[in-house]
C-alpha cells in the first residue's frame, strides 16, 4: 500500500518536481495550488504527510497549518514546511502552528525523499 502525500505549492514547477520525485519512489501524490485548496483536499481524504509552501494566494502555509490542526482530520498528520525563507521567526511560527519539519527551497530530490521517508515512512 503506497503512502499518499499532499503537495501544496502555487508554483506548478515545484509541484511537478515534488510529484515526479515522490511518484518515482513509490508514493502517491495529490497536488493543491494554495492553502485553501489544500484544506479542502486534506479534509476530504487522509494523507500520510503534507508538504506546504508558505507564500500562496488565498491561504498561506501558516494559515493552512493553523486551520488544518484545529480539525479532527488534522490530528497526527505530519506537515513539512517548504520555504525560500530561512528566518528563525517564521520557523518558530511554523513549528508552533504544527509543522514538524522544515525544508529551504530550492532543495534537491535526495533531500526531499529523505524528509518524506522520515515523516511518512517508506
């Protein structure tokens, strides 16, 4: 049974890279274009892990994590925060909101796989 990952990013190229990397490693990937789209998808089905960008239209990464964590569906799902920013304040906010991991963009495929394996299992 393959693990299902939700990839949330408003950049089609980032989503494609994430999808190709993870599908190639045997994961199932569902894409969301922003936090609002992610919230709708994450409440409709269970994911083994969620990767979310910060800067997105409609609902940003922090907003998505905060809303998702208040819902029953948001309990126990690992969320990894992807951002071009490496500020400690944003890291602290993401952790406080409920993210368990952090990746700075751009990242390579090996880094991505290592993080997903760690949080979702192989």
